[in-house]
C-alpha cells in the first residue's frame, strides 16, 4: 500500500506550519504501507496542481492532506469539503478569492472516503485528543481537500482520500491570547500516525459510532 | 413580501429553546414584510414535513429557520447544509440516525440563497456580534436547513431560504462551565430583526466582503 | 440603607465601558435602599481619591464598585484584592505602574466584606450566569477594590464593600475573535440589581455553599 | 544549589496528574543545581506537612511546587497565594473545607519570591507558551503554595519559593469538550526546565517587563 501525505508550507506571515512539521516527522514506512511526504504551496488552485502531479507520478492508494487550524485543540478529521473559495487573507501568491466556486462543474460538496470514525477512535485510544469536524473552512485547506475529492470522483475512483486539520504549535501561540490551544509537532505526528494506522487497517466501511454534533 | 420564520422546540432535556424564544418576540410586520412565525419539532424528517406544509399554506417569499448552537457567542448565519444525518443525542422522537443521507436523491450540499454577508453586516452595524458559519452541524438544524434548500431547489425556486444559529440563553449556561457564552432572548430577537431587514432590502445578489476563514 | 455604586469610564481606546453603562441603568431606589451612582476615572490612585471623597460626602452603608473584565462571560463577583499594581496598558492618565504596591502600609490582600455567595446565588436564581472570581486582575479594577477595602479596614469598619466584574457589551466584541462572550447592558444591570438585592437582605454572614475552584 | 520540586498525586477520579508526570521527567541535575523530586498528596494541610518535612530534611535553596490547572493552556506561573480554603470537590482524604483560613495567624496573602517574569520570559523564548497568573485558585494548589510561603516567611527566609500550574495532559481531555487545551508531559517538563533555569540564573531581583492584566 502506498500513501501520499501532504502538508502546507507556512502562510500568513508565519515561519512555520505545523502541518508539514508533523508530516516530515513521520516514518517512511508504517507496517505494510509506504509513506510519500509532500510539501504543498498555500496557494489556491496551485495546491491542486502540485497534488495531481504527485498522484500521477506516485499512483498512491491513499491520499491524506494535512493543514493548520489555528485555534482548534485536537487532531481534527474532516468529513466534507465544499465548492467555495472565500479567503479572509491573501494566499502565498497574493490571491484572495471570494464567493467563487473551486470547480464550475463540481458537486456542491464532497464527502471524504476515509474511515473518519475509525481514525478518530484510534487516535484517542492512543491518548491523543481527536474529533470529527464538519467544516474544513473556506481557505486553502478546504481548497485542496475539495480538489482531491473531485479528482478521486472524476479520475481516480479507487483512491481513498481526505484531510486532517491540526492545532497550532506551542511556539506559535506564545503571543496569542491566553487560552489558545496548541500541540507539539511530536504529538501531532503521533496523532497522524495512529490516524494512518486506522486508514491502513480499516479498508472497508467505517465503524459505527455516534460522532455528530448537538447543534 | 411574506417571510416564514421558524424556531425549534426545546430538546435534550432543556425546558426552553432560544430559537423560538427569540422568534416569538419578533413583530408581525417589518416594513413591507409580513412575518409568519412557526414552532417546529426537534425531530429529523418531521421538521421538514411541518415546514413544507407551512410553505404550501403560506406561499412565503422568504423562509428563515432558526436554531440553537450551544457554545457559539454570536448571531451565526449559515452558508451551507450537508446531506448527512449524524446525531449525537436522540431527537424528540427518540431517533438517532447515523451516517445517513437526508435525501437519497439530493445534492451532497446546498448553499443558502439568502444574502448572508449583508445580513451579518447589518446585524453588526446595529451593535450585535455576528458572523458567517460554514457548518450547521449534523443534527436537526442542518436537517431542516437541508430539507428547506432541497425543497427550494426542486419545487420552489423563487423562494429565498436559509438558517441562523443563535447562542444559549443566559439562564441555560448557569450550570455550564464558566466561559460558556450566552445572549438574551431580547438581543437575539433584535439580531434576527436586523438580519431580516437585510434580507428584505438586499433582494439581488449579496454584497462583496471577505468573510471567509483562515484555516 | 445607602449604597454607593461606581463604574469606570471608558479606557484602552474604547468609547464605552459596560460598567458605568449598566450602573446608570439602575433605579435610584431598591426597596429600602437608596442608590448613589458614581462614574470613576480609569486612573490608578485617582480612582481611590474620587471614591474616598464620595464616601466622605455620602456616608454609605455599602460600596460596590463595578468594572469590565473583557473575555469573561458572567457576572463575576470578586472575593479578594491584592496589593499590586501591574498594568499591561497605560491608564487614562498615561501611567503604567509595574511591580508596585498600592499601599506601602497595606496588607498583601484584603477579602471583600460582601456576601459573595448569596450574591452569586441570587443572580443565578434570576436567570443570569454568575460566579465567584478569585482574581480582580492587576489593573485599575483591582486597584479601586484594594483601595476601598483598605479604607474600610482603616477608617470605615462599618461599611461593607466589594467589587463586581462584568463582560464586554455585545457591540464591543464585533471585531474580536469569534467566541468572545458578551452581555447586554440591560442584562448586566439586571444582574447587578439582583446582586444588590442579596447585599441588602443578607446583612449578617454569607450563606454556606461550595463555590471554590478545582485547580 | 539545591532545588526541591513537588507534584501532586492524581485526584478527582483521575488516574494521572500532569504535575508529577512532568516533574519525574526532569533530570537530577540542571547545571550547578541538584533537583530533589517529591510527590505530595492532594490533601489540604497534609500537603504542607509532607512539604515541611522534606524542607527540613533537604534544606533546599529553592522550592517549586507544581499542580494541574485543568483548562489552562500554558505554563502558568503563580504570583500570589491567598489565605483561603474553599473546595469545590473533596480532596483525597475526603475533606471539603469552605470559607476557612489556611493559617489563623497568616497574612491574607503571600507573594511568591521567585522571579516570575524571568521564568515566563525564558519558557517562552524556548518556544513554549507561558504567562503569569494572579490566582492559584482555592483548592489544594493554592493551599500548598500558601503553606510554603508562610513557612518561608516565618522560618526559612532564605529559601525562594513559588508555584507553577500546568495544563491537562492530552489523554485527559479526550472526553472533555472540544477546545479544552492540553500539553504533553514532555513539553510540560521542558517548560519546567526552562523555568528552573531562570530561577537558577536570576538570583537577584526579577526582570522588568509589563506582565499585568487589562481587567
């Protein structure tokens, strides 16, 4: 089994992005699975181009993209990506799209094809907080997740794909308001590892467990 | 102009729901617009049946549904509903659906057809905190929003429709952890009023303003 | 019975201070008690001078000072003031003391002589969130509370005195991060009113109820 | 130089306490300083007895006590302890004191004699979030800090002493509400290490830097 795992480069004036910091700490193999690590640009559309090129080259069985969700406290496994670009700040190429579709001919949203409940459960069982999220936002993280799932839907139906949001690193929150959560790169990497382990072993359908919201 | 505005009945052991508490405080007219207020059951699917019946009877130009988002601090205007029922607690009929589609033949998601940015802007300009949300959750609030937008998509294309999540009432947070935000029913009603005013005056397309996330 | 109740003027670039906004909405009488309302300057030491002058002139039985605690979500009744001035931003006279005692000859701290538990209980019973706080901070709020209790300790042993911190107003949090709690001036005033009612009726010692922390 | 560092045992139904988990990960020497590690009971008064016995036996130059502050997100250096026991839950001996003084003949409060600003600064400079706190609560953490500072004031004036509160461990927050911050034991231990380094090198008075509140 081959797994392509991506992390974004730093953006918004930051010098570091917890996503790739954690991804690069992962081993090259996890049991039977080979891990291909890729840093992707925090740029609308170009993130998808870089991703597609890597998919073509590597022919992975699984693609897991990872990004930063500043303010979240847990390993946050995304369930859905929406067909919308709405940026609060410019991306690394200076673009700031608003009210635009990612793909004119795409669905309004795509659901991940990864076993999100098994992933959350396995991360938690190994001592690391985790939960399912039902919004990947409207910035570049949602963008790459949507492009990945569009690509799977149109061209690579056998690939399983999805997205994980991770907290700030401790060093990033030093000047932010008291109470802003963070997680060390080591612990994020460990969380990703257990999420990947669940992806590897849970090949069929996801486990059954109530992981919804009460809104 | 005729506006149908709904609020859920209490659920999860609560004796009160801020949604209908606020809705019933609204006037019967707002300028040119007539307001029809409706309490809907916190029950998957039945919420949509009650809603559809009211739409048939009233033939409104606008439908705005309102629900509680415990823990949120602002008038939270939803942009998208997803085709998923995933309940963390049973609804008022004891159902707790998981991993189920709301509509087998529906889109993965529907975007609201209300001018969400104009709504947020107008609420804030009148002194009340507000923002756009990109997840209505996976419980009954997302359910009614999805069913409304499905109905509009299929049967009532001229109706504009959407959803607003509102905070807990002050009395609901008394035994919750310190820091849990709340908003008085009077202030929520005032927020809804300014949101409605924006819906009434912003008949064409929405204003342009960056209201995305930075995840 | 005569009660002197104070609220600070706006500071830190704000145009409004929830403390005096709420205080001025209070009635002039509460049952048997007369309320004297006083706006005090957000200035270290001068706050105490203005307060002392009013105490001399009015000879109140109770003094309750009120101030803003941006970020708190409840009517927050303070139990203790410490002998320390440590300002993160300059006060309204441009002073920014650090590591300084408020009173060279004062105690390290003074406990309030108000029935804080009865106050919290009464506010909550009337539907408004409230709790005891064990820190009034190190800015002007702690300063006036300490100066009041020092004055009571030295000169006016028959006066009962204390301090209440209140949340931001809704209009103040519009541009702050989502999740920042607020409370309307009307509801804060109502909360103060029930706190005052407890002060008026609970003349002897406080009620017994566990209201500590679990740190 | 000899440093006595203590951590509480688990309480409130927990199986683990981040305080001693971190303390036991510290080395036995830090440069010139020898570290003596001690687990103390989460029991009012007995914590102080155990502490005093260790001080008598070890004759340390510095005493640093460490405890859990569930919900805080940073290495939280306490500046003051108050003469009050007010427990929300029973301690490990089943006691739940309320409205009681810790020491009948003690001051209302004691300020730490550690260089708290240098400690916070050094922890942050090494990439770990940290801030000063002005309340150690009213449970056993405040209890041991108060007893330590009382002892220093009365009997051991040459000892420098203080307290640090640390976040939950990641495994502790798995079933707590999303958003509850945590920190790995490794990172907490690293934070304590940099705090200790500042204590060791900052032997005279503390650095000057504004670290107050804006309440």
